[in-house]
């Protein structure tokens, strides 16, 4: 299983008539989808969007318009995967409510899924590892989990709710190994594509982190 990521300049919320016209953004997203499809990837992760200088309602409308323009001609299997944001650029995209609502309001919701970034959820204050059950129930009530396709698995360098997007290695940050394990071994996360977005370990690889994550699932199997 693999997932792709759109280039960082992609901003679904952009006005569409500025330095990057919407047609360019749409062409770039379609190109990303075609590459993902050719690789057999589940989809392309795209950040929710940044509203800098844009009135919030207009920002949400821009996102929907950009997604609609992109997906109207897309009939592949790869999906557009909207990622939750940490809040370091502004308040937009921090809540599951926004992600679910944007998906619902788009013309082709079945072509849209979600990518949950654990560091962003912790930083945004929507997932407190001490109350994981609440977060799971909240996502259930909103209908978020059925459309979750991928996870960006990251610990956080900063404490809960500080809106800082600084990833730490698994178990080495403020979330901790047990907090991440409790979430990732919960039912909505079974058979999920998981990508680490953390720094390399002392041996220059992610070997230690991958081994630590595998242990969570070995423990599950033994139960
Ligand atoms: Zn991420």
C-alpha cells in the first residue's frame, strides 16, 4: 500500500485568480492523481488549505470549488485525501467537523477520503491521548472514520493544543508510545496505510520506529 503527497505550494483555499490561478492548481492536482493511479497508490494527500488574507467563508468556498473542478473529470481509483491541520497557519482545517462538512458539500464525495495526522490532531487540541475513547466516539458520530484512508503517524515535539506543527519520532515526543498505540490499534485504524513523517534515527534510518510500531500489532495478535 502506498499514498502520495501533493507539492507543498498546493493550496485548495487560494483565491484562484492570484499568482496561482485555479486552473493551474487543478491541473497540478490531476497530474498528482494520475501519478498516484499509475503507482497503484490509494490517493494523494492534500493539506486542507490556508486562508491567509481570505475571509473564512470564502476560503471554504474556494476549497470546495477547487475540489469540484479537479474531481469532475477524474474517474480513477486514487482518491483526494484531505489532511487535518495543526493550526500553526490559522484556525482552518483543525477540526474533524470541517473536514467532514467540506467532503459532504463537494459534488463527488465518494472520490474524497481523509488522512489523519496524529501530531496535527494533538497540536490542534482535538485528540487528547488521555481521552482517546472520546476522540474515537466523536469521529464515529461525525461519520469521519469510514472515510479515513491513511495516517501520518507522528509524535509531537510540543505539548497538547499548542498548535505547533513539529513532528517528533514515535515515542520520543509529548504524545508518547502508549498514546499513539492506543489510537492506532483502535478499530477504525485496522488495515490503514501508515506513513511516518519523522526524522531519521541514530542509524540514519526509521528501523527502530518501524520495529516499535510493529510491536503494537504483535501485542494485539497475542490478545
Ligand atoms: Zn502530515
